[in-house]
């Protein structure tokens, strides 16, 4: 009996797949079906998304001819990424130099303001 349980568990584990089906419909719009399938041991998932009606049928949902739900017949290929090697970053060296010498500016002394009465000529 223990052997049967172990073999059953291993068989269930080996044939385990992940799949998800989702149908979204907003208001009276045509539904959109999405299917995601990831076979056990696979590195990528197959995704199928299909609106259930033509764009012309979306505005008239009562007479729409709904399409059949799309199915994944074969998994998609593994993505191929071109190698990307950015140029190495070399920051500018940090150099601490003393501030250059500038003699102090001459002090500012504004000209005195002298208030004289306006000249009066009778």
C-alpha cells in the first residue's frame, strides 16, 4: 500500500501542470478570454488572449457572433535574448584640491548722503 501511495504521489507530481482560464466582461461589451498554460518542468508559459467578438460586434452585443475560445495547441518557443554587456562604468576620480587664493576685495564704503536744502533764489 505504501508503494502505491508513493508511486501515485510521484505520478501526480510528474504530471502536474499549471493552467489558468479567465473570462472578463465589462457591462454589455463582448467577453475577452485569456488562457495561460505552463507545463510541468517548463521554463515559460503559453498565453492566449482573444476577444470573443469582432470589433464591429462590440457595439451591438445582442446580435454579436461570439468566437470560440482559443486554445493553446503548442507551447511557445523559449525567448531568445541577445547578450547585453554594457560598457563598464568608471567614475571620474575624486580630487580634493585646495581652493585657489584670491585676495580679499577692497571694503565697500558708500559715498555719504548729504542732505542740503534746495537753493532758493527770490
